[in-house]
C-alpha cells in the first residue's frame, strides 16, 4: 500500500507538471512572435533576480513545515499550529521583502545596465508582487501535499499554471500590453488561486492559534536552506557560464541541448520528490518499528527506477538526437548520456538526505552544497578545456556522486536507515554496465544491429535488477 500510494502520487504530481509544460510549449511561439528578443531577455533577468529574492524570502519555511507536520512528536492538534506559524512567517517575510526592495527601485532603475533594458518602476514592482504571490501559492501547494490529496494539488497547480498562460496570451497578443501585461496577468490569476488554495487547507489555518515558539523553530530549521539554495543555484548555472568563457558558445549550445533532453529524467525525479517528502515523515510516524527498513527499500527502488529511465535515455542518446535535431547537434549525444546518469544520482538525494533532516542538522545541507559547488567549479575548470561540453557533463556527474555520497554518510552516522549494501552495490554495478554500454556505443545514425545489442544488454540488466529488489520482504512490510 505504501509503495503503491507513493507511485500513484508521483504520477499525479508529474502529470500536473507535464500538462502545464506541454501547454506552455505550444503557446510560447505565439507570445514570442509578438514580443521582441530583448523583452524576453529582460523577462529572464527579472525572473532570475526575483527567484533569488524569493529563495531568501522563503527562508526554508516550506521545508520546515514538511519536516515537522508528520513528525512522531506532532499531534493532530499541533498540525494546524505548525501550518499557521509557517503561513504567518511567509506572509510577514513577503511583505517585508516587497516593502524593502520597493524602496530601492528608484535607485536600481538609474543603473546604466538596468537603464539599457528600458525597465520602469511599475515593471519591477509588479515582478516583486508576483514573486511574493508565487511563494505564497507554493506554500499552499506544499501543504496540500502534506494532506495526501494529490488530485487537489493537480487541480490547483494546473489552474494556476494553465490559466496564467492563457491570461498572459490574452494580455500580450490581443491587448498588446507587453511585458507589464504578461506579469500583471499572472498576478491576477494568483490573486484568485491563493484564496481557493487557502480554502482547501482551511482546516490547518487558524489565525487565533499563532504560536511564536513554532515560528522561531520553523525559522531555525529552515534558514540553512537559503545558503543551500544559493549553492545549488550556482551549481546549476556555472557550467554554462564556464563553457561560454573557457570553450565556445557552440559548446554551450551543445551542452544546453543535452541538458534539455536530460530533463526527461529530471522530470521523473522531480515527480518522485514531490510525493516522497511528505511520505518520509508520515512513514516514520505510522511505522515506528520498520520505517528505517522502508527507507532502505525506497532507496533501492528509486535507484532501480531512475536507472531504468536514465539508462534508456543514455543508451539511445545518439539515436534520439539524430532523429530530433539537426546534424550540427549530434555531438550532444555524449554529454546527454553522462548527464542522464548524473540525474539518476541527483534523484537519490531525496532519500540519502533523510537522516540529516530527521536529526534537524540542516546546516549540513548548506555546508555540503557549497562544498559540491566548489568541487564542480574546480572540475569544470580542469575538464572543460580538455573535453568541452562533455567535460561539463562529467563535472556534474561527479559532483552529484560526491553530494549523494556525503548525504548518505552523514545520514547513516546521524540516523541510519536499514539498507542491504550488497543489493545496493549490485544495482550500482548494473547501472555502471548500462553506462559503459551507452558511452561506448553512441551512434550518430540508427543502426538496428547496435540498437538490438543495446536493447539486449539493457533488458538483461533490467531482469537482474528486478531480482535484486527483495519483493517478498517488501510485501511483508506492505
């Protein structure tokens, strides 16, 4: 029941993300035909800047609420107190952020670099309001996940994202309101969506039960996620900047194409993560005698599942690139194979970090994130001049390997899970075989003999992997 529910929720969360991105994909060219490339560049800069501000404003409150809501020491009467404390913190931090940054807007628009973008105070203020509303909306969605009502999440997420796209389309294409209209349309949608979301979580919002002690505890647990988030932001963007400066813009384009295709694997990882984070705490509360064993089984299952998805993309990276992209992008196949397995390692972070979270040692996340960012920088510095985009992909793979290894080490030291190291090693060995096969048999055209060989190797590894999972023990747990 546990694993079936986890899989079901992952599919629903992933479905909301997939449908909204699919809708965005088909409407983007229409908006792009009306707006200029300069405006799109300006929009990207605004969203990047406000995303960093939102990271600080959030202060890890969402992570804190998810950590304590289903804690074994949290009673049902405490859950509304926790959510209310988190909600008040989010509202207060958002208002403070908007007010303080708004006071700086008159000075910001006088900077030469900003003046070239032809930004107005109204545009920047609108972006600030959108940032705050987006943070509040995400808080509501995260609380809905804690209720294990995935279809409510699906409905609200799809409503906010799809309707925002539709309103933005109307504002830009039919009303000709440009960038201000695009941002304003999204604000209008969130103004409607947030009250609907609050109605969905109304049982956990009680403004008469504001507990300052919980506010302090949530902030103390959450603030290290600011530093971890900044490190991950650097980690996720430095490869492109270093490729452009140390290699060439063409290599940056090659890497970007590979990363876009690897996002298929990342999509599955994200869907699992959205379902897993509330489940992890609830499993501990509902199964105090066996939760550590369940965590170990989940780690084995996620390694197998993500190796199947990532291995499939990696094995046929060359064939996929040759079918879907012009010939000049064929060199993206090798970094795509490497990045696919990097994302496989990234997906395990959600389980390997669980012991650190349970022991409330969130400062470890910040320290390890900055350590990984530093390692990634050094690896990029060494490997990009030699291997270009493939060097950047190798750097990403090694960095995720180091990060998940460190998470696992500290988790096992602080709050160990029960894991069969033999089974885990066997799965990693099978993944290595698939990785070696994919890297050594990259094809720039479809050769059915090569396709057959890769399929055969993949299927053999899959069958062995399925036998590696202790299904009889999992059934007993269920």
